């Protein structure tokens, strides 16, 4: 099968029982996507599938021939030129243990792609499928709102 | 009381510098345990007990062993070791009987995870169920089934005194003054019993370990454990081997700890397997369900408090009895209970005090440290009772607390030591002000407050090296564990400040017991204080060596030069040299400047029996709204004021406070572990064990109070644990304020609260 991963066509030979998360972590060494519960409840494995945020632990890889996947590693190619979300997460102190961070950032990316000017409530609702046990969410919400603002400024 | 005047000017300390690990984390490049992989690694899976208490009559592993791809199968007989820091009571895998549902009974190492899973299903175990005991009060009755028949044979810490032929794992008592006399002097005496739920840390990273044996008999284990040196000691004690036979390496990052990732968890089974795989490494990653059932819980507790007061609100005596359910094994239960006892009557000036605490074995999963270390339980009791008393006497709850609150020079009510660096009153005042205490509120809206103090484990040591290389770059060699709290950044800031080197030039290691020096643990909110001191002294030692090196090059005395911004400068002059140039000009062929530092508080007594080297203080105030129709509790805002001594990194402190408070909200209104009648956990997943989401989290106003500590690095104390301690009680007190309903049992889920409201109107 062929999968477009972080902008690159990738030929894969996958077992029918494997999830997208298994393939990303096990076959492609993209370990930035985390396994927290393996049942779609914690959101740590969130990636973009054709632009939509999905729990990669709930998606069977074999069904994805010809699809497009973006993981946290694909969000910016150059650490000196980070995505506004990544920059905002650093600047607002939205990162603690960091285990939920990739998933939250990918969910937020999908959210801002759809709605670059969300209210705080929309952000909170939008990331309510991503559990974080360290931060209490305040700084994550601040960071997503700040990133939205930067994205809007850039577009103008 | 605080250090608002004469604040020295620091370059990086006190500034919210960005975390030094943030770039790795936002790009997905930070490596956690499960991201580590060895080419020849085997996968381990564990067979767990379906019974809470049962005799193991027979284990047949023959079918599993025959399965192609299986490399090793182990049972308790293959690893005849018992571990445990407080009491050495826990077998690596069950031997003879199982004591909780979820206990490891057998394990398999295989070429793939799938084979290991299949092999586990082929193991046959014959059990004979035994009567089980789950409730802490039941477990203390003389007729209760014994969880440990051989309690008298176990090795234990000197301060822990298990009572043989009972389920009493440990017993503690604090006495000051004469509590009976105190009650006689009181105008009114109040007594209530409160029940606190168990709960889980819910670190988003599941537990894991990789272990590998070497032909020499040495074993290396890679594990996200919050105390690698303590782990090495615990393993060495359990296995009866000297330290050099064990090496503990902490993966670069850990996905959350909150007290859960210490002691022996998955380590035991992983090592048992690794000893039988012909030197191939074995990796075990627990499922979310196993993480719930078979790692660690918070102690559920029943706490009775009795307090005597004068009519004017002066507390004259207080007595507390704490019963902590530690589950099947002691783990850190005894010292969790001890800390619960130490803060058992609250942060008040009380001349007559008696606190008794019991750590009690039951057939529940193992309980141990969870953020707050025994305090949320005892605090819920006495801070609720304080509210009851204030209401009865018609005194405002904030005023009542301020009237009795500990202050600079007060006597610690339980230990009797004189307290210094006490920011409690400022915390109370600031939290109350922030929540607009006293402002009239609409019906069904209420405010509540709670406060607390907590010590750290004392005495305990930390050591560090600061290594300066030829080009002036610096590494901090430390065993402090980055669990997410930001300790790497804090230590880099302290080094930067002390050594005069920009933070960008500093790296901080992750622990490896072969290379990084001793640290007692990254627990007890002790790392900034203890390791901060050790690192500061190591940086100072390195700086002195560098100043001595550079001064003659600059034609000056060492006293006439200073280190600033990576350079050595002659004070008040223009002559300067970079640290790199200084080292190179003296040691052309290369050399390292190695600064050494260690910190060990000089106090009387052994570990946990001594007074704490520092105490943290905090107060939290809650504004909430209840819906009488549905029982829904909406928390509008929480103001959390915490005395941190000195905020080395204010943004990191805010993050600790915001995170702890939201965990505390979970404890207050959502989180409850449920079991069936046989002791099987019913909700070991995030769907049924609900933790707060972003939509549940209210506005949190973090407030830092800085009552500097003489011995702390730049005055700093600690913060992590305190942030959760007062939240559940402040919520419960606010519910009382809004509705007149006194909460005596947590959590107050919507369902339970609906029933309480209904009961009231009926």
C-alpha cells in the first residue's frame, strides 16, 4: 500500500491487524505520536488524516491506501521555523511532561485550519478529547488562542 | 514575613525562561521509554490475578513454553525476591497466594507482542479463593482475613512498626501538650468523620521498562522511575546483590509522575524475565488497564477529627485518627500515612494535639504516593471541620483561619519544631482577595476556602557535578528526574545564575546510576530545594576553579574577577576573557573543570522521623455554582496561593499550580475507582474513570507567595504536591456555602450531589 506521510509518498507492507499508530511508531519510527490508552480515549495519538484530526490507534492502517497523514514530525521541517502552534506552546509554557503535547498540537492544528478565530470555549471544547494531566489546560488554551492570532496576522 | 524588600537582582533566577526541553517536546522528538527500542529486544506480557485474595494451587506453563517464539516464562518461584522501601513485603511475582486482583502471577518474554499475548493465554493457574477484605475499618477487626500472615518476618524501615497477626502495616502517633486537658479547657468541642476516595495518577504515559542481563550477572534497567538511585537500592536489597550489579537508566523524558512512578512496579517482572532470556533485553509496556489495576493508587481513607475551641474562635486542642487503606502491599503507604499525620490537624497554632495514623493492609490494589502524599485525605477532614466550627461560632471562615494560622516562629502543632519561612497568612489573604471573598453572590453560588502546610522528606541528600568544557559549555550531571515539572530548566537557571553562563550553553543530563551522582528522589517537592542546592554548590565550586584559572591571565587576583555571561571579567575594568579561552590557555591539550556539590540538611533524626527542613504553605479559594435541578456543580474560578519561598521560574510554578488544581477538581467531583463485590476494578479506563478535560477546567488564578527560606537556593522551597492538597476541600466548603450541604465523602459526583440535594428537599 501507499501512504503519503508528512508530504512523502511511502510504500508500506502492513499486517491487516495493525493500526495507523502501530505503523507510524513501529514501521516509520515516527515516535512523536504517542500511545496512551490504545482505545481512543486519551488523544495522545492524534494525527491528521486527510486534514482531519483522528485517533491513530483507532484507524486500521491497511484501509489507508492513497491517503494523506501528517504527524507532529511533519508540522515543521526546520526547528528554526516552527509552526505558530509549536512556537506558542513554548512561549506560553503549555508544555510540561510533553506526552500529550503532540496530540494536542495536532488537534489544535485541525481546529485552527477550520476556524482560525475560535473563542476560548471553542478551543476548550475542541481539545476536550485530548487528556492532559500536568497543565490544567490553561496555558494550552492560551497557546492555541495565541497561535490562532499569529496565523491570522500572517494571512493578512 | 516575605521578601518584598531588598530583592537581589538575578540574571535568570526569578524569570520565566522557556523550558529547555520544550523544543524537543513540541516537535515530537523527545524520547520517552516506549520510544526506545533495541534490535534484539523481546516483548514481555504479564498474567495477572483475577482474584482479590486466593491461594495459588498450581501453575502450568508448559503449553506457553512450547509456543514458537516464546523465549522465557516465569512465575514467582523463578524470582524469589521481595521488594518494598518501607516494608519488604512484595514478591516480584505472586508466591503461594495472590493479594489483589491485578497482581502479577506469571510472565512471558517472546519475539513479538502478539506471541507473548498468546502465550499468556496458554498458562493455566488453579486458584482457591480466600475470604478477602477491602474496607479499612473491616480490615482492623480481629476477625478480618489476614493479608500478610508472615508480616513478622519482613524487613522494614526503623520508623515503620508493622503489627504481626493483624492487618496493621504501620502505626504512627504525634503528641503535643495534653489533648484531654485541652478539650476540658474548650468552650465547644466538635467531632466528625470524613471519607476520602482512592484514585489514580493517570499519567498519560503508561508504565514501562526494558531490562537486560549481562554475562557478568549485572542487570541494566531503563525505566521512567522517579528515583533511580532509590530504585537501585530497593532492587539490590530485594535481590541481595551489591549496587554494582545493577544499573538504572532513566529514559530522557517521562510522561508524568505525580508520585506514581517510584518504587517497584513493572521493574520486578521485567527483571525476572530478563534473567532468563540469555542476555536479550525485554521490554514491557503496561496497557492502560494494567496501569490502573497494577501500578499504584491513592489511599482511600477514613479520618476522624475532634477539635476544641474557645468561643472567640481560638483552637485549644485537636485530635485526629487516620485510617489509610494501603491495599495489598505497603509500598510508600507508611510514610504517606506519616505525612498525613504530620499535617493531620492543619496549619494552626494548637497547643494540645494528638494524631494517630494507621496504614492498613487490604485486598485492594497497592496504594502509595499520589501528589500530596497523604495530605489530601487528612486535610479534607480537618479543613472541613474548621468550616463546621467557624459556621457554628458565626465567624467568617477566612477570619477563623487567620486567627489561628501558623506564622513566622510558630510551633509546628504536631512535631513541636519552630517554624520559619511561613507565608500562610499571605496565602489566605491573597486567595480570598482574588476570589472576592465576602462579595454577595446569587443563590446557588458559593465560595469556600481551605489551607494547608506540608513538609518534605527529611533528611535526604542530593549530589551533583557541574562540568565545564574547553569551549565554555556546561553540563549539569544530576540524577534529578524530569517528570514534566521542569526540573531540567530550574537546574539550568540555577547553574546559569551561579556560574555566570548563558542558559543556552547549559545542558542537563538524565539519570544513569553509573554516571550521575546520588539523589534521594524526585518526590516530596524536594528537587528544587535539595538538588537546586547541590547544583548551586557544584556551580560555585566550578566557578571558583575558573576564577583562579582566569585571574592570573587577566593579571588580577581571583577576588578581583567575576563570572558574567560566559566571561571572566576584572571587576570595574575592561579586561576580560571567555571561560573557554581561560581553560584553553591553561590546558592546551584539553581538560574538564569539574565542580562538585552536595546537599544534606543537618537535622536531628533519621529519614522521616526528623522535622522537615522546609514547610510549604498554601491556601485555595473556590467560587462555584450548583444546579439544584440536575446536581451539576460548575466551578467558576479557583484562586490558589502558594508559598514557594522563591519562584525560580514563575511560569513553571504557575503551571504546577494550574495542573495540581485541575487534578484536585477531578478528585473533588469526578474521580472514583469502582470495584465489583469480588474486588475487580470496574473502571480501569479513561471512559469510565473520568478525569477533567479542557472543558471541565475552570479559570485558575495562580498566586505565588515568597516567604524566602534561609537554606533554599535563592530562597526557594517546593511547590508540586501542595497544589492539589486543598482543592477538594475548598470545593466541598464552597458547596456548603452555596447549599448548606456539608460534604463528608468525596467525590461529589453529579449523581451523588443530586441525591444529596433531593434528600435535603425531601
